[in-house]
């Protein structure tokens, strides 16, 4: 039951009751101050859920305020469009050896398995890689791709060791020849959602050694949702203002104002830079600059269900096109062994197509598929679905990367405001930015810092 305020909105008591009753009280400890909560978390994505799980094991009273109607943030598994799990956003889990998510997934009946990292290159109208090595030229092409990738990684690492920060494009070897466009797409938009010229070599270098990733058969969003069960969450509760001018932090929402001794904000850097959440006093200039330089790239998917196995591809095989003049994309074929394939459209191409609209994205996907696999591929399409992360109000993009000269932005943004407001999320992870594992680890980092602070 909620109590109406004289103005017709919800009173503070009503807002608190709504949050506290959202998933019941077992996770809430005895109130230890005159604030409504000890800790409030803004956002129920991986970082927010990880932080809340940490707090659930402590003595502190906490709650989560989520702007949308669901948990997971940029981890969203759609099970209705195709009748099987389809991740609109993140689908790989990095950091498995250093994360608690593996064991948690197993306890919740979620199957994780290694990404097979199968690559296939095609040139429009000609297959550039044949298994069995029947095509000697194709074997050379694939070997050269791996060799050039190693060279590019080495060049970026060498440039990062220098005094000045440069873009990754400026760090690349000058003699890449007809592999340059392919390398720029693979290293930039495909890996980071951003054009390579907009990526800091120093920041990129520390992210090179990420190791293998895991795929989630039921979907990354389903996993995050299961890990959030039992955590007190209030949906449809966008935070409009974080007032940290006093000892207690006040969060203004459409339902009323809540106060806490500490707040963890897990909103995307794009949402923060766009002013989706206001601060009083305003964010100090270094924080504002940090969020602006930790930009979100563009990364969308056109999900395509085919009548059968397109061109005899294996489960989770990645198909690239060796680039000449066409716009780039990459196909994740036969997701989890199903008939569903995901065309990843990334970077500048994704941003431009998304801005025009869903039809433009779909037309591009159909052109790419028929150009790479032949005209008959279009006839094998059963149905499609298009994502548009740049237009999601509380996300405004895909995942973060750092522009040249932005080294130190992640570390700075991880420092609390007045020992009362902490920020957390994939963008603040030192070397696993842009990943679910990085977001989860950083949410735990922020919660540990808050627990330590409140215990003093």
C-alpha cells in the first residue's frame, strides 16, 4: 500500500514501502541511522547486482533503484521473439578464472561453455577458408590474418610503452596492405564498438590479455536475472537527482525522495555524460571529463533465423568478410547450435544505420548476407529482429572505451565523491572494461569500499 502526498505523488514513506516490499525483507538488515537506507544502488545491471549481493552478506540496509522494468542492464536475453534465448546485448562472459560467476551459474542451473573461437573469412562471391585445407590460398589468407593480428597487437603494445598516448590507428604497422581495413574493423569496431582511431593505445594495451571467454547457453541476461533474485529492487524508478550536499545523500525519483548514507551509481558513462542524472553540487570537472572520455561505442545485432544451416557453418562460428569497399560486419552463426545467427554491426556503421532506423539496419544485413553467401541466402530467412542500443534512454550505447589521452579516467572515476557517492560499472574496470566480468568485478569493488567506509 502506498500513501499519497498532498501533491498527488507518492510520499517518501510510500516510496520506501514500495521498494522494501519489492522482494521482501530477508536481505535487509536493521536500520542503523536516521536515513531511509544505509546504501542505495542506482541501476540493476551486472555491477549493481554484484554490489547488492556483496551488501546482502553485510549488516547494512540497502535497496536497488532501477529505471526500467527489468534487471540486467545491457545483459538482456529475449526468449520470446524466436522462442529460444537471444542476447540483445552482452553474450560473452570474460574473467572466468577471477570471477565468482562460474560457480554461481552452476548453482543456478545455467550452463557456461568455452567460446570455440572459430573464424572463417569470406571474400564476396568466394569462400576464403575451406576446412581440410583444400584451398591452399585460403589457408594462407587465414594464417596471414592471425600473423597480422599478432603484429598489430605488438605494435599497439609498443606504442603504449611510449611517453605520449596515441590512437591505435597511428600505432598500427604501416605495411598492412590489403589487410588494413580488415584489421581496423576487427581490432576497433568488432572488439570495442568504436573506430580504432578513437581508441587510446595505452588503454587498449592493458586489455589485450583477456584470455578465453565463456558462452551462456540460457543467455547472459537470464544469468544476471537469476543472480538478482531476492535482492530488494524497485523498478520504474529512474533517479533524476543525486544530492550529495549533506552528510546523507538524497536521491530524487518520480515516486519521491529517498536518503542513504552511501550511494553506488552504476549508470552508463554515456547516460552520466548526457546528464540523465543530475548532481547537486554538480559533478566536479575531472569526473565530468572522465565520463565524457570513457565513451560508449555502437554495437547492434540483426538476429536472423534461417531455415537450415547456412553454408554448413559450425555452432558459434564467426564469419568475417575480408574488407575492400563494403561496410563491415561479422556473423555469429548457429548460436548455441540453433538456426539463429547474429549479424554484429559495430562502430560507425552501426551508429549511422541506427540513426536512420530499423529498416536501414535490416536492409544492410540482407545485403551483407546475400553478398557474402549468395542470393539464395535471402530465401532461407524465416524472421529477423534488430537491436538499437544507442536509442535506449538509460544506456545510450553499447560499452565503453577510452579516447587517446584518457588514461587515468577509470581510476579517477572509481574514487568516491565526498566519501558518500561511488560509481561502478564496466567502464571503471582497469583492464576488463567493456565486459560483463569487468562490470561484475567493479560492482563488488565499489560495494567492498562502501562496506569498509560504513564500518568506520
